[in-house]
C-alpha cells in the first residue's frame, strides 16, 4: 500500500507524518513503513503589471507543490488493520493537505 501526501507547504507534510502517522502506525503494530520525498513541482506564472501602458513591466509568481510517498508493507494478515488505518486517516485530515491512497 502506498500513501501520497501533497501540499503547498512542506512543513505541513512533515508535521502530519510526525504527529499523526507515526503514532497511528505504532498503535496498530505496523512497522517498516518508508517516507520517500518526491520531486517538487514548480510552476511559474508571469503577469503584466499594467497591460495597457507598460507591456515590459511584468511580475512573476511561483507555485510549488511538495509531495511525499509513504510505502507501507502489506501482508496478508494486516489488510483489515490497513482498512481501519485508512478510515482513521480520512477522518483526521489537516487543512492544506491532500491524501491519495493506493493499494
């Protein structure tokens, strides 16, 4: 099973892993999960400051999306436990964080 966390702020992802995922996996006895940082997706947007007068004066904005992949070892006897963990994760979402769960 793999969990993909995405956010515009890297600290939110690290805080969620430290405060929510680690204790949750410890309580259910799941060990051996890995947190793998994914490449940062950067998108630059250029806008004119005043489109009618000075077309050479432009502003640039950058949008960064940070993501982290968490791989959880899936054994035959832990599938029921993983379903419970997924339900708890969906209830304890943090604002500004998106979670994708893949089996």
